[in-house]
C-alpha cells in the first residue's frame, strides 16, 4: 500500500513546494544486540510552521532482526513535543543519530540475530503545518486536503551482510518528498499552552507522593509533587503540568506559592507562571483531579514541562505516579505490586458455562502476605462457576450479589514460582451476541493497603459464533490514520486502517465496531486482492462486516467508514474495535481498538453583523424605519432596481480550515458539498429577502472559499440528496442578487453550497442580506433567522454530508418612524355668506423636526352645540408638501351653513398622514 503511494508521489513531486526530508543513509547495518538509528536533515515548508507528529514504520516485528515491538522507536516527534519546537518556514533542522535519544528513529537488533537478508520496511513520518508556532496561537492548515507525511524506504542488516544494491539506495535517496495522507488535526495538543522557545534540553527529576484516589470523585486530593533541577536555581520559570485525567479545583494548587490556572484548551492541564526557584527545587502542593473517567485500579500520573527563558527543561517522558483510583475501604498504597497476564479464548455465544483461560499474577515479595483479590468480568459469571486462586494454598472464589464479581480472601503468593498467584476455574455465561471483547478487572489489597496491578484489566478473549474454534497464532498489526471530525456531522468520514497480516492466511471475515453510530456502511471498503463493500449488521448498529477479504502481501486497507459525530461529545476519540477471523480461527489484531478520528468542537460560528460587516448587530436585530422603506428601488422593480446597500450580513466563520468542504472534499459517496442554510420565519407581508448568488471569502493564499446559491426542494430542511443546480441572479444590475424562495406563509429560505474550498486558511464568509419593502410596511412580530449547515433533517443521517445544530437570531426589526413634528392649527379668516362660507385654516410646524414630511390632510366639520348643520362644499382632502421647521401652510375650505343661530357652535377636525406622520388636530367651539 505504501509502495503504490510512493510511485504516485514521484509523479507529483515537482509540483510541490512543501517541506523536504533527507536521510543520509537509509540502509543501516549493525551487530547483534546493537541499537542503530537514522539521522536526518529536515527543511521546513516554504509558507507554514512545521511540527513532526509521529514516526511510524512497516518493519516486521517478528521473523527478522527486530529486538523489540514496535521495531522502530520514534525519536523525532518527542523531540518536537517536549521542547515545544515548531520549524519556521524554510528553517533547517539536522540531527545525526547519537546512539541514544537523538535522531529520526532507532532500531534494536536482536542479540541472537544471525546473518541473512536485511529487514526492509518504510519509515512513515507525519507532520502538521501551522500559520505560526502553536505556542504562539498558530492555526493548523491542511495544504492539499490533509496534513502531510513522508514515506522513506529503509533497511536494517547485519555487518556481515553486503549492503543493499543501488536500486534500494536510489529509492531511499529519492523518497524525500511529501506524501499527503490524512492525519489528525493537532497532534501536539498537549503543548498548546506552553509559551516556550526551543533550546538545549536539561535533565531534571520529579518525584511524587502516590495516594489513594477515591473512585468516582470529582475533586480528589493528590500528594505533593517535587521537581529538582539545579540549573533552575535563582530563576523564575513557567511550569506546565499535564495529567492523564481532568484536573479538579485548579485554584487549590500552588508551586512554591504561585497559584495555578487551568488551561482552557487542554482540560487536564495546569499552568504556573513566574515560579521562583531559589535552590533548584519546585514544590507543587494542593493538586486535585477528577477521577470519574478512570476505572478501578487506574494510575493517576502527572508530567511537568518547565520553560525558563530560551531553554526548555523536561523531567521525564512518562510522568510521575501520583496515585491510584480505588474503591472505598483502601486508605494507603502498598509498596508491593503485581503484574497480570492472561490468555485469549473463544467464548461460544449462548454457552451457559464457558471456561476462562488461567490468569496469572507475578508479585513482588508477597510471600506470607495474605492478600484479598477480586476479579470483575465483563460478562456475568456462570451459575456453575467454581473458581479458585492458588499460591501457597488454594482459596475458593466467593460469589457476591454482583453477577460479575468473584473474590478470593486471604490468598498468599507462592515463592516457588517467583511470588505467583493463579486464578483458574472461572466460567462465564455467554450471551447470544458475537464478537464482544471479554476482559477481567483485577483488584488486590493487603488490609487497607491497595496493591497496584499492571495492567489492572486482562484481555480474556471474544464471544464467537458457531464455527470459530481457535485463536490464530499469527496476528495482524493495525496502523490507523485518524481524521478530524465535525461535531455537527451526521456522516463524517473516518481515517483509513491498514491491517498488516502475515502471508498464507485464508480469506478474512472482518468486523469493525465503532464507539459511535455507523452511517452508510455500504460506502466502506476492505481492499485486499479485491475490493469488498461493507455490510451493516442488523443486530449491531455500530458495526460493519466485510466478508471473504483475501489479503495482499501488505495486508488489507479499510476505508470509507463513517460515523454520526453529532451523537458524540467534542474531544471524543472515535475507536474501531476489530474482530478478524480466518476459517475457524480468530485472528488477533494489535493494537485493538485503533483510533480513527477525533470529534472537534463546533465547526463554525454563526453571527449577524451590521450593514458593513464591521461589527456585530444588536441582539434585537438591525433597525429599519417603516417610513423610509428598505431598498425601495428594488421593491418597485426587483429585476433592475439598484439597492442602497445590504441591510445586514450573516457571518459564517470556520473554526478550523476544513469545516466547509466541496463535494470532492467531502469524500466518496457525498451528495453535495457542505451547505449553509438561512431560514427566515415571521417575515412580514410585503417584505422580500434578497441575497447574492455567489459569496467568496477573502484569502491570502490563492482563491478563497466560495459558496453558491442552489435550488432546493420544497421542505424546510432543503435536504434533496441529489446534486442541485446553482441558481442564476435575477437582478444582475444589483450585483448578482436573487430573492430567496418563499416556502409558504411567512417563511423564506436560501441554501448555498461550497463549490471552492481553501484548505490553507480558516475562512470567514459574510453573506450580505438585502431586506426589501416599500415605505409604510409594518411588522407586528419580530422576524426569526436560523443559520445552520444543511441538510438538517434527523432522518437523513445517511446523506453525505448531513448535519445537525444551528443558531437562531432576530435579524432585523421594522420600527415606526418618530417625526419630531408638532402641528399647530388655527382658523385665520372667515369670509362670505353662510350658504357660501370660506374658512382659512393654517398649520404651523413648531416641533423639532427640520420639516414635516409630505402629507395628506383631510378635514371634517360637525355640529358641537345649538341648532343648524354645516357641509364642506369644496375639497375636503389636500396633498401637502413638506412643512419646514417654523413654517406655516394654509388651506381654504368652502362651507355651507343652514338653520344656525347665535348659539350654534361647530368643531373642525383635521387628520395629517404620510411617512412617519399620523396625527389629528381639532379646532373647537367655532361660530359659523
């Protein structure tokens, strides 16, 4: 698999301006028992900062010269991680192998190795690129769709064996270009909180006081941690403390009196700034942790990384033991400890009494020390279970109310077998579900002292269907390539898994079970000598089955697995547990499970910005005046009217560079690119929503991301699974605007699809929205806008891509106009006979407004007292031009009075309406 990728890279190497890795001698030779290693010269990327995240290999761990498993030890990625190193653009890092811990990688040759052909394999070096050093807030970038890797052909032989021919050396010399493969998004995540500059590492020591940590405690106290480093004397340093579980009360922790602060990026870390060390000692007290995510017997450890000016000091690679998670009843930790081993068995499904392989404990100096030992199995114990623990004497197992728990009181280790204890005779009641992983958890104590056991959980085997009788002596090595997953995604692609299996195995049956819901199983493939499509397993919704997979010399590649990431919490690792069978044998897989992805936080943030997209809009929405209308030219003629400008912007901001993807970037089986949906509800009558057909993000590196408005189906979800056509503009004169489609009632919707993505940058898209209506439009209810990725229908999780989530806003509001006008009315003249009377009325603008808007003034007259009637014989309604501040306008009314006397009184009432103005004025108690 890697060799095929190497040939592809030869063709494309000239087009890449990425980083360069050179190995001066890929073909190593050495003596039996000697550790040999590779040096390197690494030239950084021409644009971005580079961090090496792993060195892996395809060297076989058995049958060759390998003296350890894995055969190749990674030296380079710890050098980057523990020093906080990030290689800036075009910077060169060159390290020769120093025989110990510096270089690219090392290989231990077996002491009993005899001359023969050299071991041959690939070195697979992965790296991540950033816009700046991660410690300086740099954001990760994926230049061609994913982070990078180098693949280098290499070999290891004995001194007496001739060096490889020129063909291998030529291949080794050429294999220095990037091979783009999927990697997880931020490998050195534990260093994001360190403000460190790389320098010469100095050795320090750290010691801890292990204590018992209560099971299920949210704020359990640890003992003190002491760091000793003589070169720190008289210096102020920063201490970055990393745990293997979440921290508890950070405010309780102090380092030489300096209070800790919790790291917001990494929930299981603490920072101590400006810690002064007078004598090279740093005492850290008051540490607390959350043990709720750790099982019984788990160790709690802490690793301190110290930054002091230009140098980084690190005390160890593995951290310091600070305690063990134990149930109630234990008050201390025994200085003695045990190691556990077991065997793997096949457990026939439905068996009422299936035997468990013997479990062994090798302990330190436990002779004559009675120990209480318990075993908790992942399946219930059989009703006929009669187990015993044997050491100096045999102790029968005692059952409890817990159907999976058996205890062995007072077991004494036997010194005749290096202080050993064996547990035999355990039987399990096996359910009818195949391919379950079966394990046993061990817990031991001497009085109230907890006895550490490593590992606390022992693999016991698998539940298997009929026909599986044995476990194969030849196993498969699993190599996974984790991907970053969008939290909202309901059909997120997982990374590839390579199963390197020994030759000669019959065709395999492979079950891949995830710790999250499997989606679109048919898109998954197992590629050996032929391609096999994945099949769903009705009884196991989280699993995919591949049948009759014939392996190649390099094993099997499993691709196309997808998971509903929206059903998982952010930062969750998506694991794949594999059960592989060949004929009647179960084939062990190591490691198992493997990690295929990590669920990231929210993929994008949605917000409403003002008219210029320069600032957030108010929570109550952008205000639009009723009297002015909004883009009235477009309201009059939507096809050619030129808008005044956007009413507001909808901002879609990626949180990482590949949140929005094109159809090709979404991967095999995708029905579309990532789609952005705007759903407007409670849109007032007479209001139209216009938006651009095309929106492109600004970019520093080539063309920016682009989304285009597409046609969509008649549902509010807009979830057509077919590729949909891009819509043309209906108002080219306005810069390519188009009204969003009415979905009936007071709802309109627009959907844009990503048609160009920019994996170099974290993009921000500002979608301008034009609210269009004529003057006088009212809005009794506030409009509502929901912004989300689409589709959003929960029933369509099998569509690729498919999303949940979204944000809801009040985007705009239509307000009545406040004119600042006061009209003073009075009668200024009365002339003519009663049957042809003329009244002259004046209106004066005495308010604060510069002018009264153009108005319509209508008059009515009515009898108020005494006899008689009045009729307006001429015009009663007048169109009035604006009245300037302090100015007056007069109106002549023609009237006819009948039957009046000196006691008759009349009321004249006028109404002025227009624009923001709607006022009534009255002239009372008038004689004819």
